[in-house]
DNA sequence: TCAAATTTTGAACAGTGTTCAATATCTTTG
DNA sequence: CAAAGATATTGAACACTGTTCAAAATTTGA
């Protein structure tokens, strides 16, 4: 009967995680500090170390939740579009929108260096596979419809991941392009270019 | 005759800048601190504030120098290739290599948030125009040779910027792909794909 | 109830950035 | 040349980081 203790422990861990998620969404990664998290959770800063190795571990536990939220957001936004190129474009744009909405989560997913090598691999695959998960079925649809080779599809899929990563990085870190309208136009152009290119 | 004072002031500023560049190249952005810079420059940490607003201003003064260094490196590396697609690919790969060699400079160019809005615009254009500067003449050569429209060239050029930015971000921040060989292969594939695509 | 186990906590230390008054050094002038 | 003034340099001090650890508070079990 150790479950009673474990249940309570998990509950407290949940309070810390919820507090961290709040801070990441509202103020971003730069406002995440041991004392800030503990204050919101209703505990002393020292208590955090009884449940987590440090604040970084806490932060990266949020990645999985945000990933799920992003998938739900993008799928809901693109639900009305027919499978294939149109749905692929919609889902990709919604994916971009999610990170524009929460720049702190983008930082967390793409910028933050991961010191713990143990956790690094997991987080990286979670991040990299996100767009793949969202677009997988559409690419299959396109491949079948346009009679493309698996290799060719892989190349286009890869190009879309690389390009969208760059688009987000430049817009959120460098304010390039300068306006959201220009950003959307550039994103739309790039997506069309990669989907429709004829080899 | 205020020039004597200005000369000396510029000299001291140069000492701080040189110290900052050393740290950025060797230990990276995370090791840049007011006390660390001042120690290397041979001054007290407080003196730094007599010449610069803060350490960030100092860091971003290094951007221009690194930009020049990157251009020289890439042009030298690609010098033997004939103008056009081959030179474009070589110069782009060398551009990537430069940032792989100095991850701290990549951080500085693409990740670091810029608080001072006054300096932001300048830095952004310096960063964004780097690859354009390196590839401009090759794109003109390709456009002439393949009879492409200016719009079409612009789209491909933009795609190359976005994709290479994503490639660097994923490899340096997320260790994706896991090996340098895979990174080079992915980069080569992407560059070929963007240069040779037939609309 | 009371002792034992456990959780919670604040003090303390070593780092950050930043400001400011005191100190040291040059420069000018009488 | 020496005193006075201007300028450059500096360390103390403050507020913030992360982290550890022994003491205090709490819960648990007999």
C-alpha cells in the first residue's frame, strides 16, 4: 500500500507542473525561476528539489503536454479541409500559428539548449515528429494521388520541416519579416512551393 | 582637439570588444558575463558600464565582425567552383560550416532575443542578408541561364534562407540529425532540391 | 498519545547584473 | 612645478538567480 504516498506525491508534482505551464504560456521561458514556480504552486522554493532534480526537468515535462495541445489545435483548425494538399497546408499554417501564439513554447521546443543528455533524445524526437504526425496522412494521400516515390515524399516532407522551423526562428527571434501579414504570405508561399514542386 | 580623448576611448572600447569576441568564439554566449569580459579586457566590471550600456550592446557589436569573417570564409572555400549552381551550393555549405564551427555565433545571430528595439532592425538585416550577399551573383547567373523570372528566383532564394536557418537550428539546438554526416547529407539534399526544382 | 518517519522550509553560499559614491589618475592652469 | 579641476577607474552594495542542508513542522504508525 505505497499507492497512497505515490498519489499524493504525484498530486504535488502536478501543482509544480501546472505552475510551470502557466508561467511558460504567459511570461515565457525567461520568467521561469525556482522561486517563481514555487510561489505559484504554493510551496517554498526548496520543496521543488524534493520532487524534481531542478527547474529544467520541470520545464521539459511540459513539452509533452504542449505537443498534445498543439496537435489538437492544428487538427481542429484544419478539420474542414479535404485530405491532401489543402489539409496539409491548413494544418501546417495552424502549426505555425500555435507557436506564434505562445512564443515561450517555441523557445522551449526549438531554442533552449538541453543539458541533460538523457532527456535530450526524447525531447528532440517529440519536437521533430510533431509536424510529421500532423501531416503524415496527407503526404500519403498526395503520394498516392501524384504517384510519387517514397524518397521524393521524404525529401519534400523534410524540406517542409526545415523551412517551417526557419520561418518560426526568423520571425520570433529576429522579427523577420517585420509584419504578421508578411510572415503569413512568406509561409504560404513556401508551403505551396514545397508541396507543388514538380521534379 | 577632442580627438585625443576619442581615440583613447575607442581603444578601450576595442579591448572590451576583443575580449567579448574571444569569449563568444571559445566558450559561447552562455559564458559572456560582465565580470568575465572585464577580466579579459584588464578592467573592472564597473568600467564596462562607462563605455557600453550593458553586455548585450557589447555582444551585438561583434555581429558585424563575425558577419565579415563568415563571408570571407565562405567565399574562400567556394572560390574554385564555377559561377552558378555549383558555386551556390559550395558557398551555402561553407556558410553552414561556419556556424557549426562557432555555435556561440549561431546563437548570437539566430537565437538571442534582442531587447533594444533600436538595434534590432540593424542586426536582423545583417543576419538575414548574409546568405543573400553570398549567393546573389550565383542566383543572377542561374536566372539568366535558366530564363527564370525574378519572382521565381526570389521564391527559391527565400526557401534556401528559410531551410538553412531551420537546418542550423535543429542541428545546433536539438542535435537533429544525430550525426554530422547525416546533417551534411540533409543539407546537401535540401540545397539541391531548392536550386534544381522545376516549377 | 507519543515517538518515528517524512515533508517542508529558510538560512546560507556562490553566482549573476547594475548603480553609485569614493578613489585614483590624468589635465590644465596659476 | 604644484595645486586645482576634470575624468577614468573601481569596489562596495543591492537585488536577483540556483542550489544545498540542517532545522522545524507535519504526518504517520504503534
